[in-house]
């Protein structure tokens, strides 16, 4: 089953998952998660590259190896 980007109006295929910790002001973007976490948001490549967080937040971006 294809997973779609969580951004409103976007119908692109999801390639990453965004999770966040509001209290710790931290966000992490990594490979697609298991899909059963209601606090995780799938993003397409377009929105993964353009994702920003509020000032003062730490963003961790996990890379995957490509050939």
C-alpha cells in the first residue's frame, strides 16, 4: 500500500517520517516509520527538503545511503 504525504492537499508518495517532541523542542526526519504512530507524519521528498521548524528547535535529519 502506497503511503501519501501528510501535508494537506499533497498527493505525492511519502519518502520520510517526521516525529517531534514539543517539550524538548526537537524534530527528527528519517526513513519511513512503521506507520502506526499517530504522532508521526509522513512527508514526500518535496516537503522533506522544505520542512522548517520554529526558531530554537533542533532538527535531526537522518540520511540513508544511496548507490
